[in-house]
């Protein structure tokens, strides 16, 4: 049995990151939420709204990538998400300008 091959499957089921990864992401989400709360008290709408949208998108990306495991899925799914988010941001940015 010296030459018996060792069985090492290429993919042994779904990948689950360690709990520490989830806790780090939770920490970042908490920090971004605190920043958003602080930004909401700014008087200038010109700075506040884009910054809040930025942090909302950043938090959504973190949730989708780690808690919904998109990071460990096919790259095509990430591209589809990025195109959708980019399109939504473009519409949200330019639609109010067209409405005026």
C-alpha cells in the first residue's frame, strides 16, 4: 500500500470562511453604520447624500460578498452584480438631473 494514491478532492463542498471573517465583516459594517450616522448630521446635502449612498453601496457589497458567499462563487456572478449596481447608480445619479 505504499504507492496507494491519496484521495484529495478538488472541491470538497461549499467553502465556509472562519467565524473570525464574519466578525471582521460585522465590525466593518458597524463602523460604516456609525460613520453614516455621523454623516447624517452634516448640514450640506451636496456632501451628505453622495457619501451616504457610497457607504450604503459599500455595506451592501460586504454583505453580498461575505454573508451571501458571492466571494466564493463564480466570477461571472460578481460581474453581473457590479453591472447591476453600476447601472442603478448611474440611473440614480442622472435621473434627478433629467427631471429638473
